[in-house]
């Protein structure tokens, strides 16, 4: 019994640690890539770590004094790390018994909710605009995420995340799962807050939107949350919809998964570089179309393809 | 013992009428209230002691009519059906007299003056009460007819009480139309007597099919006239010229009930009404309900609105009686129960309107606004009256309407569901309209009409009458249901 | 018998309380406290009888007050389903009454004579509706509920909106209730009694022998209950009535009264209706109705500016979730008892959750109104969080709960609903699509409650105008109910097991639930994890406590280990307006601007029923006016004829003689003509 608990705890710590430590590194790699595409030098790969360290030591400026407001950044980061414990990274999800794909959808939105509430609480009108946009982005993207996961659940006949991944690994590529994977990939673009969907932050318009009043350690944690979120979502994508090849050995599967996630994020970064920002309406229309097309994946799933 | 009590119930109002008629204005009020109270209490006592077996006593006869028919022709009958009407007549009669005590004063903003005429008013009112007691306790059609015509005379006098040109004209109209119905009653009596040599309530059922149909048909026409049913309904809205307590008592609670009482009596004694007559009664009841309903939307005078509502609800009673006649006794029980339930509800409504007019001098729906602010109890009574007559539980109308509908659904299809559907639709529309009118008149910000008596204060007697009636709206079915259970073939 | 006595005592408490409140209504708060005492007594007794029912399946049926002619009697029996509703109705009644004590002080111009007595009778009617097993008395209580709630809706009698809302409310619900009455009568015709058992037999035979009538009856039931519950399009009364009523009453409506629509559905479709083809059809109808309502209702909520109106539309949306769960459960029950039961449990559990967070939200909105006098989110402009911390905390918890943020209670029931929908894919392709719609709507719910919380509480602190007293949090009697409800949201969210067991007991206790799986094989026997399994394979799982524990550990670690690791100084600063010197009030981002592009997409989602302007046709009036074309001409004709006759009387003897001679000749001629000259 205690051995099981220890194993779960160890796996959970592993997942959390991987996401926590690798996400700034991935962000650094992506920045480097973007700079290369821009024909710039770009910052060092470890710049995100350095930025974070510096921010953590800076003065904390608060426009509102409320305990809930104070802990919001830590809570946001924790929610993304929690998400990391209910998705697989190489092995089975550590807390598989605690949450299934519905849990994933809802836990995934928690960080966004906290960000939005913090934005409104900060009292800045720019933050409010950003919060409103973040909410609309959530409204557009979350259905896409839900549809893709439901397709997986329909194919595998279970809502368990591990169950879907196992089914996909065992049965090889199918049309419906591939379509769903593509749709989820398109959603990752917005979940990661990258162009053309960085509408909520939109530094040039609303000065970072929800983050305009965040500074010092608070800003660092919110940034970290975003980085972790993009990593977790790409991990979810590759583990559920592109789990092949699978060896069954954690030491081999985990690095592979992380590598595949990096590929996904590289693609995301490339899209980011070559696109201008969309307007809210355009983004919503785009994701509406994506969601409707991903219903095609569901149709395929129903007929068993 | 019971004979004495019942005779007293009949004679006390007569005595009161004579005394009040000769007394001075202030004294006549007190005499009338006491006489009516005594009659009501005795009636309750009589009802209590006669229940559940009923009571029947013969007091005298007309020997020249022949040995069989003449002996013991006149008497007193107190079966459950009679008890219902007796209670309605005496209790609401007393409340009306009590209400009039406050209403007929110089403070009345609707009709100024006339307090010196009170002797005449109470004379006719108590005489009417006595005649209604006679109608209720009549043991056969002949005695019923005699008191029936007496009520018409009292009604005529009371409608024309204010002696204005209009009130004289509408009083004349009322007596013409109800008396035209009375002629059919006489015709029915003659045919009945010629055929069976008897005026007993079950005499028509002993006749052959063909004549029986005619007798019941004549009685039905008489009932239509008395109960203001289409096509003889037009006198009732005009009769609203009468003082409001009179409208409440005669033209909502008691006199018009005599018509439906006659049919309930005719049907429940023998249960031998031909199907055709039953069907005619049901169809005309529906026509009446719908015609009356359609006039709701055109009324600006609150009392005329209530008059049309009364017409519709008498239609309900007749519908229940007709359903009973067509073979579903629950319907008749419901109809009879509706007599008492509707009496309380509609009397409440009329007395509310009377109170409003007494204070504000107006009965116009388009002029009165926000009356509840100054007359909260009256407003509460109005809404209770509305839910009582439209049948929202736990108020009285629900129980009777439900029983009528239950009777209807037992009829062979497709008649049952059709009747139920139509009744429910009528009920909903009527309810919506009455509620809307109530909201317009009573709720909202208070807008004075300019002629209010200041300070705005109802006399205690009027308030007391309203309170008792509100209570009656709640407990009428408790009294009525055990009684109507005993009316069954 | 003990149950009957307990309920009798509860009713006695309520009636006595109503009379007491009526008498003491004019003496300040005394009437309020009398009511609180009465309601708490009744609530304890109601819960006690419910506990008895859960423990031992309840006492046998007791009947009173028979009406022989109708075969009706007040039959009282508390089964677990009734018990669930008693457990909700009692405590919520108590909380809202307690809240009223201070809250109703706002209405100085309107006497409380028509508040507490009516409120207590409303609670009596609610209790009566759920414990009777006689359709007639069910209708009596049902209509009593409509009547009393109508009085409460028009409480602010001088407001025109309240009238309109009240009229609309009463007419819609009365129409629906009359439909129920019709349905009951049709069934009674065959059964001869209103007892549920007799009606059950009657309904089964009716569906066999006359399917059209049978389905018409079921439609009337569905219509009646859906109208009460606020399902579209019949629920058009709901936003108006909820907004017009005093907020304490709105909370009671949202927590108990409209939920009885679901009670009615379960009673009729799983108690009175045996499983069969008809259940499947009507299950689908209920589910589709629920789906439309949750979609249109919630989307309409998003564009509301009035806080109470916003929540009222969510009542429609939330009840849509329940209808969806219950409908899907009823429809699946025959083909897939596992998912069928799951859907029913989900629907009923969502109802319980909704009865916890929805009153809490209404009470919060009422508290804001109590202190600021406004419900408009744009006008409020936020910032109350600093001064009304308790109210904000409760409203925030309830908002997150209704949006389904884990680990609060709303998530658990939504999780069950989605699991039913997604796993039901094998039965119908549409079920997962419906689940997706519900998931999307869940985010819309989140968006609109973010709007509410942001519009009322978040942002720069409010500046009270000079001279006005500073805004404080509401008094303890108004705050306590909110704390209780918000706490319940959290507790039920973290430990849903006990409640789910009771819900499951209530559902499987219904006569039609034959072959329903027991709780262990439905959601696992564990007290930490809810796991839905079929053939040993876990299909779905949710463990609130471990997940919350991990979240807390991670959160504390992130706070201590990262956010505060540097030990930095915190400093309070004003909002930075990018260097511009502006009036803070002008810098607000108004609530009505939120999500504008999104709202534009779904503009006009909620159907508004136009009020039909009825013009009485003139020709009909003239046709129906018998005086006009019959009696008046008749009277005039008679008068004319009589006048003609009177003109013959001239007073001259010769003329009379002439008349006599003419008359005699006429008579003789007539006789000759008739007899033909023969003697």
C-alpha cells in the first residue's frame, strides 16, 4: 500500500519537476528560435530562468490588499502543476485515480480563471480589457479542447486519460484521432498565448492585459504559469494523440514525450513568427470553425474510423 | 323542536322586516342586524341538528286540490341541498345587513344621502331573506314557486331603491325578465299537476318520457331567467344600479342561486332528467360562460364586471347540474358545492367594490389606481375573492370546480375531455383578466379620485363583514363537502 | 405514523408561525423572529422525518381528510426522494427567513403583513407537495405554492414591473397547473382514486389502450413541471418574477420552489410511469428541452446588467442541466441501466448543488443591493470587495461552484452529467454532442459570474460620496446564511460521497427503477474516490480530496518556495493609468462592455414572448349583446303595439258600437269559414 503511495508520489514529483524546470528552458529555446527566424541574436537560452530569478527578488507592488489577491499567482502556478500530475509524461498519469479528461478540461481552465479574476481585482482598466479578452479566448478555445478529448474518450470508450493514451498507442493512428490531434494543436496556439492569438496580453494594445499591474515575484509566477501551461498542453497533445512509439519504459518514453512536445512548441513558435495578431472576433470565428470541423472527428469516431 | 326553529328562521326576518319598516332610520338598522343575526344563528343550529339525516315536516295543505295532493302540501324540508342554500342565504344575508349598517350612511361617497329611507331598505332586504329561506326549505315545487315570485318582487323593489330614472327602468326590466321565466315555471307546474296530481319534487320523474322533457325544459327556462343565463341574462348587469350590498346578496349570492337551486332540486329528486334536457343545459351553460367571458373585456364598471362573472359562474353551477343529469353525480355535487363557494367568493368581491366606491365614490376600472395603499384589507379581500371564484386552492372555488370537472371527465368521451378543456381555458382567461383588473385597481401608486372621504376609514361593520367573508372563502368547502356527499342517487 | 406526526408538527409550526407573524407583523421585527422560530422548528422536524426515511425506508403511508366523492385523501408518505427535497426545503427555508429579518427592513413602505405569513405558507406548500402520495393533494399544494409565491412576487406592489412579472408568473403557472389538473382527471377517470399506486396502474393501461391520450397526459405533466422549473419557452416568466420578488424570496424560489419541477418529473416519469417505450421517448424530450434551456438561458444571462436578472437566467440554464441529466437518465434506463442511473443521479445531485450555490448567489446580490441600493453591475462598478469581504468571499465561492470549478460541488455533478453524455455515445451520437454543449455553457456560466464578481466586488475600492455613511458589510443575520451555503458548497464538493449515496438511494427507491445498479457498482465503494467502472474497467474517476490536497501542497510550495522566496517588500500602490492623471471613476471598465464581441454573436438568443394585444371584435360584441338586437326591439315593438291599441280608445260611443259590429261580423265569418257552413 505504502509502496503504491510512494510510487504515485514519486511520479507526481517527477511530473511536476519536469514541467516546472523544463518550461522556462523550452521558452528560452523558443525565443532563440524566434530570434533566429527574425535574423536576430536573441537572448541566451537560460534567459527565462535569469529573468524569473531577478523578478523574484524585486519589490512586490500591490494595488489591492487582500489575501486571496496575494496568493493568486502561486495558486495559478499550482493549478498548472496539478494539471501536470493528471496527464501522462512518458508513463501513466500519477494521479490517474483522481481525475479523468473532464477533470483535465476543468483543471486546465483554473489558471486562466485565476488570471482573469486577478486582472479584474487589480483595478486597472487595461487589465479588465485583458481579462475580458482572456475570457473570450477561453470561451473559444475550451470547446475545441473539450471536443478533441471527447473524441478520444469515445474512441477508447473511457474517460480516463491513461486509458485513451493506451488505446491510441495500441491501435495505431486513426482518422478521427488524427483530426482531433490537429484540432488540439490549433488550440495549443491560443492556450500558449502565442500570435496570432495573444489577444489578451497584446503588449502593444493593452500593455500585457491581465498582467499590467503585476510586478516582481507575482509577474514571475504568472509568466511561469504561462510557460508551464504551454508545455503541459503540448505534452497532453503528444501523449494522447501521438503516443507512438511507446516502449513502456519510463526512462525512454518520458524524454521522447518531452522531445515531441518541443517539436509541437517549435511549430507553435513558427506560426507565432509568421502571423500578425487577429482581432477578437476573428479569433472567435476561427475557433468556432475549428470546433465545428473537429465535430467531423467525432463523426469519424462514431463510424469507427 | 326543529320545526319551531325552522319556522323562526322563516318568520324572524319577516318580523324584523315589519318592525324595521316602521321604525325610525337609526333604529331600523339595529333591528335588522339583530333579526338577521338571530335568523342566521338559528339556521346554523338547524343545519347542525338536521345533519346528516335531513328533516321534513308538513304543516298544512289545500284540501280543495284533492285528497292526495292537498293534504300536507305546505311544509318545511331541510335535506342537504336545502341546507346549503339555507346557510348561504342566512349567513350572507346577515353579513349583508351588517355591511349595510355601515354602508347606508351619509358618509357614503357614491350615493349621498338617503339614510332616512332605511326602513324601506331593511324591510325589503329582510323580506327577501325570508322569501329565500322559503325557497330553500320548500318541500315541493308549488311552495318553491310562491317564494320564488316573492323574491322577484323584493329584487325589483331593491334594484329601484334609489328611485332614479335608470334604477326604475332596470328594476322593471329585471322583474319583467325574471317573471317571464316564472310563467314557464307555472306552465311546468300545471303540466305536472295535470299529469301526476302532485307538486312533489319527484313528480316529473313519474311522468312519461315526452312530457317529462317538456316539464324539465320549462323549469330550465325559469331557472335561466332567474339565474341570468343566456339568453335571459341581460337584466343582471343592468341590475347593478342597486346598492352594492344588494348586488352582493341578491344578484350574486342568493336570488340568482334560486334558479340553479331549482335545477339542482329537479335533477337530484329522481335523477330522471332526459338526456336531451341535460345536454341543452350543459350547452347553454357553456354558451353563457363564453358570452359572459367575452363581456369581461369591455367593462369599465367593476360591478358590471362582477355581474358578468356571476353569470359565468352560475353557468358553472348549471354545467355541474347538467353533468349530474347526464349521469355523473359528482358533477352535480360539485355544482351544488359551487353554490356556497361562489356565494362567499362573489359576495366578498362585491362588498370590496362597495367599500372602494363607498370611500372613493368611483367604481371605474380606468380611474381607480393603487387603492391597496389606503384600503389594505379591502384589497386583500378582493384578491382572496378572485382566487376563490377562479378556483385556486385552498380557497373555496377550487374544490367545487374540481368536482364539476371530475364529474365531466366521467361522462362518455369525447364529451368529458371537451368540457374539461373548455372549462379550464375559460377559467384561465377569466382568472387572468380578474387578476389584471385587481392589479390595476388595487396595486400601484395611490392616485386619489378627489372625492374621498377623509380620513379614509371603513366603518367597523363593513370591515367585520369582509373579514367573515374572507374566512368563509376558506372554510366554505369544509361545510359544503360533507353536505354534498349526501346528494347522490 | 411517527413520520406523519413529525410532519404534522412541522405544519403546525408553520401555520402557527404564520398566524403569529400576522398578528405581530406591525410590531417591528417581532413578526420576523416569530417566523424564524417557527421555520426552524419546522425545518428540524422536516429533516428529522427525512432522516427516518433514509434510515429505514420510511413509515407506511398515512391518509387523512378523505373526500369520498373523488377518492382523494391526504396521503402522506416520505420516501427517500421526498426526503431529499425535505432536507433541502427545510434548511433553505430557515436560512432565507433568517436573512429576511434584516433584509426586509428595506421595505419601509410595504407592510410585512403580507410577507412572513405568506412566506411560511409557501414553505408549508413546498413541504406538502413533496410528501403527499395523492395526486389531488399534490395539485392542491402545488397551486397553493403558486398562489403564495405570486403574493411574494408582487410584494413591491407599487412597482409596475412587479405587477407585470406577477401576472405573467401566475398566468403561466396557473395554465400549467390547469394542464396538470386535466391530466390528473383523465387518469382518475380510470383509476377512481388519486392514490399514486392507482394512478400508476391507470397510466400504464391508458398507454396500452389509448396511446394518444396517454401521451397527451404525459405531455401535460411535462408541460406543467417544465413551466414551473422555468424550461424554455415556458420559463419566460422566470427572469421577470425572480427579479421582481424581494431577494430573500428569490433565494427561496431558486433553492426550493422551482426545483419542485424536477421533483414532479421524477415522480411522474419514474413513479407513475412504468418503464417502457414511453419512458424512452419522454426521456429524450426532457433531455432536449433541458439542452435548449441550458444553452439559450445561460447565453442570455451573459448580457444582463441587473445582477438578479443575470442569476435568474442562470436558474433557467441550471435547470436545463438537471433536465438534461434526468432526461438522459430516463431515456437510457432501459438500454443501459448503469448510465441511466448515473444520469438520474447526476440530475438530482446537480439540483442539490444548485440549491446550495444559487440561494447563496441571490443572497449575495441582495446584500449588495441592501448596502448600495443598486443591482446594476455597470452602475456598481466593482470595488465592494474591500468593504464587504464576507459577502464577496461567499459570492466568489458560489460563483466558482456554479461555474463548475473543481473541487467545488458544481464540478462533481457536472462531471457526472458529462460522463453520462460522453459514455452514452454508444446509445446515441447526440449524447456526447449534448455533453459538449453543456461543457461550453459551463464556461459561459463562468464568464457571466466573472462578470458579476468583477462588476460588484473586484477592482479599485468604492468611493462613497461625501456625507453618505461608508458602506459596511451586511449584518450577521444576513451574512450567516451565506456562510452556511458557501461552506456547504465546499464541503459537498470535497466530500460528495454521503450526499451521493442519499441521492442514489432516492433515485433507486422509485418504483420504475428496476435493475438499477447499487451505489458500489455505480460509483465505487470508496470514500475518497468516485470511480465509474464497467466490467472492471474504470471509465471515469474523480477524487476531490487528493486533488485538492495536491493543489494545496503545490500552492503552498509555490507561495513559500517561489513567490515569497526572495522575502521581498510589498508595497501598496495606486493603479497605474499609463501615466495619465485621470479620475478613478472614469477609468473603470464597465461591466456591460465585457465580452461585447462574444455577446454580439449570440444576440437575441433568449426568445421573448410578445404580449398579445387583444382587441375585442366589435361585431362580436354587437352579436352577443342580446339587449341590442332582441330585447330592446321587442320592448319597443310591444310598446308601439300597445300604443296602437290605446289609440282605438277615443271615448265616442258610436265608434265603440262600430267596433262591436265589425267584431261580431268577423267572429261569425270566422266560425262559418272554420266549420264550412255545417251546423
